[in-house]
């Protein structure tokens, strides 16, 4: 799949934009129409950005049709969390952002770049993307990818870190910062210069519901009825990778899943650890069960 960068007009996804955009699409709004600025109550560049984030988070598909996830969350009557009041919803949206792969930088970071390091600088990540694009024989535009990288960091990082060109108040409205995934600190680089470093640690992720983890497992088309623990920990789009879970954190989530759902069994035989799904489960019913409680 061709790697895609930009489209957000340098705006992070704000907390209320997905619901606003969903309602606009349901109301037959046209993001390309001049009236969109008035109907959405934002500037022209923000209209473009809202349209981009709707597709990136999987709220609408590539044909701008509302998805099952969009209706599940934001429908006026049946939506389980239209105003994104639950942290579980943000975890679910984070998962969907990686799964759709429209915004390639998120998938690249969690599934590839981060596996080799915990701490990183912008320069290191930028160089990784450059090499990756060259391997795929794609042209690399440093300005475009650099802008994408800045938005990526701002989407997750609590705005104590501040780019001098960015309005810090704007960043406090970011959708993903409550996940507390990225930390920042200053340290010397290889040349002895003090630079900004960033860090995503694998943790227990205590505030991540096991139902969101189970949804991500059932939603992964690559998994069969028996899934090795290692695949769940480090495989592409695995719970361990997507949610930055430590080995203990993933094991704790699986323990809860096995306890709460009949037909799911965790086995450990001769050093081989597996999660076995012995009956058909509806991933959407599992989410409904979580949000109605």
C-alpha cells in the first residue's frame, strides 16, 4: 500500500471534530461546497482537516460513507458515546486510526519504527520514514513528512511540550492526549546538541478496558482460532503494539478476557502460550456490553 502523508492542514484532531463531521455527513453535507465553512462553523482549512480525520479514524470510508464504527459511536439515538466522554472510546479510536492506515505515519510508528526503540527524536523518525519510502520507491518530501510528524506528536503529547509556532491552547483540545502515550524530555543527541526526545513505554495500561483489547483481537483478519501470545504482543496491529502494552499488561488483559467470556481459553503448554477462541463472538456486541454498563 502506498504510504500517505498530509491532508490534515497541520491541524490535530480536536475532541469535538469527529462528532461534528459525522453529523455533517449524515445531514448530506458536502465538504467541497463553499457552504461547508458556514455549516461547520470553522475555517476552510479546518473543513479539509475534519474531512481528513473522519476518514483517518474510520468514521467514514474512502467514499465518504458513514461506517459501522461511526454509527456505533456517534448516532444521535443509538450512539454509545457521541461526545467522547469515555477514555475507552479514545482507545478504540486510536486503534481504528492505526487499522485504517489512511494516515500512514501512525501505522508506521507503532508497527515498525517503535519496535526498535523506546526513545526517539524527530530526526530519527524522519530518517526512518525517508529510508522506508526510498525502499518503496516513493518520493520523499521532507517538509510534508516533517509537518505530518509534528501533527503526530501533537496529537498524543500533553501540551507542556510546545512548538513556538503552535498555539498551546489549541493543543489542549486534542482528541488523543488523554491516552498519555507520549512523554517528552530534553537530552543530548549523538552530536552533543540538546534536543527534544520523545518516549512511548510499554505499560500495564490500567485504564484500557479488556473489551477494547478483545475487540481488536476479533477485528484482526489475520488471527485464527489459536493465536500465539507472542503474536498478540508484537505482531502487526496486535494489542501489544497498538496499545503499547507491556508483556505483563497484555497478560493481565487476557486473564480478564478469559474470566469474563466463556469459550476463550488461555493455555501454556511446553512453553507455548496461546489464546484459543473456541466459539464465535460478535465484536460489536462485546463493545455494546461494555458501554451500556
